C-alpha cells in the first residue's frame, strides 16, 4: 500500500474549519528559500517549485534506480508548503507580495538521509537539466501552533486569520510569530485544476500559552 502523509497524519493536514491547537513534531523537508511575489510568472517562486518537485519525485522513484534507499517505502509526494514573512511586519501584509520572504517546502519521508537527499538533488539536475543547487535538507520543529482549514482565494486569508486570532484570545494563547517562527501554509489543492473558491489551504501560526 502506498503511504499517504495526508491520511496518516490527518491532524496536521486535514484540520477543521474552526481553529484548533496542535503540537507539530520535528519534520525533515526539501526546502528552497527565496524572495518576491509568488504570482510573478516564471519568477523565483515558480522556479523553486520546479526544483522541489523534481527532487521529490526523484526520491519517490528511486526504487527503480541503482541508488536503493534503506527503509524505502512507496509514498504519495506530500503537498507543497510554505513559510512566509516580511521584514518589519508582524504577520503578513497581503497587499505587498513583492516584499515576501519565503521558504517553499515538501515534506520528506523519515527514511531519507542527508546523503540520499544529496543523491536526489544531483540526479534531478542530471535527469531534468535543472539547476537544483538551492535545494536544501531542512529540519523544522514547529511545536505549539494554531491551525485551520481555509477554503477560497489566498487573498481572502485575512478573514480566516482573524478567526484564528479571536480563538487565541478566547483560549489563553498568544500568537508567537518571530524571526524564527513564521506564517505557514499547506496547499492541498492544485490552483491549475481547482476553482479559486474551492482552494483548500491549511493556515498554521506558532503560538504560546499565556
């Protein structure tokens, strides 16, 4: 059976339409860092996504290669994720997307070591004729967070974030966005195939208990 992270870890990928508190453990990712408007056609963000999927699918199909990864099991490539922030801004200013800093990510299965990751980057470069030099093996422990399922346009996220903030006030938590803890989105829908009003996005914010 093919392992699907969304189904096996529903608490992190399929939250409710109301805010909830989760404690997110240590997770390894393929990551690419960048700056600028994610909507820029053929821009830095678009190139980063190409790199992430090239490396992810190289690992996914590695069982057909000479590089046999110890402990490998077949898996569905996890959804695209992103950490977003802007200099001197607490939270996110959606009206100034050109000022975004971001880390775009795809989760790695636990069996992937840093050596396996390096092989996959090199292999993706050769096979896809793609510069994957910005890909990095990144471990993140988010810890205590509030999250919610947002349905609709990315530009409508502020209303959902407002609901999250109200929940925190009512339940004794503070938002804890810092230079090391960021606004986090997990994209469950492909915007090329899904209407804007039906897009599903997990929004997650770091918090601390008052």
